């Protein structure tokens, strides 16, 4: 089976491509290697994939928000299924650079829908986000909850992606699964995420910024668990049977939370990173940032029931793995 993965040079895309190639699939990846964070880290991920899997992995540099470039990148490539992970990420960055989100997350998502429709793919799995829940105070977050009040443009674009996908599922019966990711971490992670920011600061003797004075909770989810959920979703397209799917659609379109179902206090995360680093952090307590939310907590009952998703990695196991990788990668 040939699977197109957008954002393959990204954190989750790298791990997914590695898993798919290891089980025998052919993976064609696209990524524009933009400068939101280190392009060198992205190139290093691609090099690791090439070294591990050879010609089972193909990479084409491409900005999927450019429909002409996208068509050219996949011309002549037979595509069975798509995992659309590429996006402009980051809640805080969306406040400063809104147009980047409109281009990548809105125009880019439509381009991928059009590609999937034109090719008649069997299934498109796409990345949504826990950010769509906004300031929801009902815990845990359920896919049935209303998500009409985003607190960042990033969240608004991800909600819009879900709506556009629903339209294509309805009009063209295009099978799709949207996955609302909850704070993913692990080796090869993103430098703008808490695990990397805190680890690098602690090892280099810099203070860490702790927002909302530490009164934050996140459903931290280890990358291996996330990839297992993506693969399970990919292998089980929602049926076009008019039955109600998770998220409420009667078209072949399902929405799932994909998290750890175990929110952790931010202070507890820092404790675990300190232990893994063998050093204490200098904690600089800050107010809440615009666009942020105090807590996330995934109800994963739907994905557990339908796809057998069962995360197994607590932060006490996952964080030391990340810190070990970080030390090896950076030499710190």
C-alpha cells in the first residue's frame, strides 16, 4: 500500500513514516521544510528515515498550500491513502502571524481534500487539535462537546478543517478520520513544545518560564502511543452506512480525541524532567499567555471502543526517553 504523508519531516510525520515503512508500506512524504523551527532538525529526521528504510521512503519537497506545486509533486504517483499531518502549528505563533495559518491550514487543507477526491483514495486521516475545545470547562473533553468558541486562530483553522472535511464526506462520500491531538512529546520532538523548552533550559542553566503561575494541566501523550492510534485509524476507514459516527456525522467521517486520558500538572512534568536531567530548574512564574487554556483532558472512549486505542506510556517513562534522545542529539 502506498501512503502519502504530509508534514513527513515534522515530529509526528517522521514517527508515522518510520512505523508505516517498518511494516512494509511504501511512504511518499511531502514537506516544505519551512523555518517555523529548525529546518536542520527536519532534514535530520528525513536522513534518519532514509538510512532506516531506503527506497520504501520517498520524499518530495513541496508546499501543499500551492495547488500547482502539489499536483506536480505527486504526478504519476499511485496513492492508496493519505495521512495529512502538515500544518502551520503553534497557538501563540498564530497571534503574530495569522496569514500563515490561513494559507497552510485552510487553503492547504482544501488542496489535500481536492487531491483525495481526484484520486479516489480509500481514506484520508487528518490532524485536528485539542485546541478546538477552546475554554471548555467540562472535563474530560468529549468529541460530542460543542467547539464553537476557539480562543486562538490556530484552533479556529482546525475547527474549519473539520467542517470542510465533513462537507467533502457528505458531497463526495470521501472517507475521512479527524484526530484531535493532545500535547504530543517524545524523541525527535518539536523545539517549541514544553518538553524540549524545559529540558534545554535546565541542561543549559537557564530559567524556565512557567505560565499561569504553574496552574496548568496537559494531557501529555507519548509519540509511540499517538502513532499507534494514527495507524489504527488509517487501517479502519469510517463506513458509508449513514450511521452516526463519533463527532456526529452520518457521512463517512469520524472525529476522535487521541490523548493519554491522564492530565498532568505542569509542575509534575517539570519534576520529572528535573529528575531525568539530574538538575533542578529555576522556575520563572508568568501569567497566562493569550490564546492558551488552563487545562486539557481527553476522553478517549470513542477511539478505544472503535479502534482499540490504549495508550500505555506515562510521563515517568516517556520523559526520560525524550531527555536521553535530546542529550544524544544535541550533545549537551
